[in-house]
C-alpha cells in the first residue's frame, strides 16, 4: 500500500507483505492511521498502520472474512464486513474488544454519518441505513441503483455520491443525493468507471477520486496441434 500527495507527487510505500496484498484503505478521521484489509491464512482480515508507515497491526481474526473497514467519526472504532454469520457489518474498538453485530445479512460497505448517529451500507444494489447502535434498517432512496455492486461514498454533510449511466447523453455521471432528498449531477465522464475499484469524496465535498477504465485490450491466440 502506498500514499502520495493530493496531486500524485511523492509516492511512498507504507506496507510490505511479501506475497500478500493490501486492499480497501481508509484514512482515520485525524489522518494519522490507515485501516485496510489483507488476505491471511485463507481469510481476509482488517489491519491498521500509521500513515507514515511502520508495523501493521491486525484488528480482526477468526476463520471467516473480516474486510472492507470503515472508521467511526470519533476514530475509536472500526466497522467491517464479516462472513461469520452471513455477510453482515460489525463494529469493533480500535484498541481491542468484542465485535458487535449491527446489521442483518447481505450488508457491505459501511459508512458512518457525520454526527455518528447512523450507519449507511449497501445491500442488493441499494443503499440502506441503520442506527449506529443497531436497530431497524431502511432504504435511503429507491432512486439509487448501484450497478454490479459499484462503489459509492459519503461526505461530511452526509451527501451520497454514486455512478450512474446516462443513456440519453451516452455518458457516465457521478450523481449526488442530498440529505433532504434532492438528486443532482456532479460530473460527467466519457469512459466507464471501474465499479468497485473506488469512488471516494473529500470530507468537505470539494473533490472526489475514482478509478476509470482507460484502455481494455485482448489478444487472439492460436494453439497448434491441439488434442
């Protein structure tokens, strides 16, 4: 895993796991720590590491996947997705302790609201929310349909951002849902986004970053004397 300046300059490596990968990085609210997941002994587990590098610390364990971490707004806990009893979202203290289950099954991609009262998450191409302490789950908006489980993001005003295909314009568009329910277009793109590869919005909502499919190619191969 690497970090760089906001303009892409000065890239520097902060983790090294030999034959393992580091995925799903999330900055802590104070910018000092990065949470991420990595494949360990047959399962994905959640880790944290200082933003300037150092020894990574494993937060979750067990014979199931514990992945795609997200921070609580106070920086004291992590949300993560776990397969321990169907794919559900759990919350665990950063300094250790028991993980608490917050959602029913088929829940992924947790984001806590700015005031810490709500937990937003994805289920079956829809964005849902539940009280941060658990409770009744509800769909945020029927207008949002996330294709193929694509990435989405939340800013500090609790505006929701996601990709959508505008068939009339023949382009992809980043759309925004305000807490009051108003939907607006933020940006148009000529090339398709890489769905779950990422969409992250700056906390103040002034910038967003995403992965884009610039070039796709393939080769036609011939196998001679095939039997």
